[in-house]
């Protein structure tokens, strides 16, 4: 009798587990295409541009002083020469420190801006899954395999819930970002 109950319980668990709904979503598509992500990218670009301008002015200062040193070193006294060498060394150190510091700050700012966007996308997916009785959601961008017919695709509903324009794709976003980078490169080259 105990064996029969155990077998019946296992069969019931198997039937219950197979009846549960699974979902999938392209999470990268969601958080990259959200309007908030566009705004965050604009802020990050502005910070990067400002950092590049500061770096360029520091390098320009160094090059100017290095040129001056090269041209006039023969006529300087030992004390002036030593002072100018120290000045060049200090500028080099400031440039290196700036590079290290700004790189870390930009990474922190990017995380600070993008984390809430990712959390909002996760919450939207969780809310949609709960509303549809889905017990687990897989990221289609990282799943090795799933049966398309056995899972519910939450991506279209999540796109709508997150305010992503119909028809906007990651390919379009990539093209937009490349065009912006080229435009910035052209402006910096002037």
C-alpha cells in the first residue's frame, strides 16, 4: 500500500510540474531599448566627452611645456632646467592619475545610471510572469536551448510595458550609437 501511495504521489508531482508554465524574454533587448537607457547613455556620453576634453587639455599643456623645454633647455641654468623637468614630471603624474580616476568614476556612474533601469525591466518581467501564472522565466539571450512551443515569450508584452517603441531593434540602436560616435569623432577632429 505504501508503494502505491508513493507511486501515486510521484505521478501527481510529475503531472503538476509538467503543467507549470515557463516563459522567456530577451532581457538585453529590453533594458538596452528602454527610453531610460537612451537618457542614461546620453548622460554617460556627456561625462565621457567632458573627461576627454579635460584629458586633451592636460596633454596639450604637457606637449606645450615639453616643446618649450626642448627648444630652450640649452640656454637654461641647471636650476631652471631642473624646475622645468620637475614640472613636466608633475604634469605626467597628473595625467596618469586623471586617467585612472576618471575611468573608475565613469564605470561607477554607468552602473549607477543603468542599475535602476535593469531593475525596472526585471520588475516588469516578474509582474508579467506572475500575472500569467508563469513559474520561471529564462533569458533567451543566454539559454542554450528551449522549445519555442513550450514557453511563453514575454518580450513583446514587456516591451509594451516598458514603453519601448514598436519596431525598434538592437540593430537600430547599434546603428544609432555608431552614427553618434562618428558625429562626435567628426566634431573632435575639427
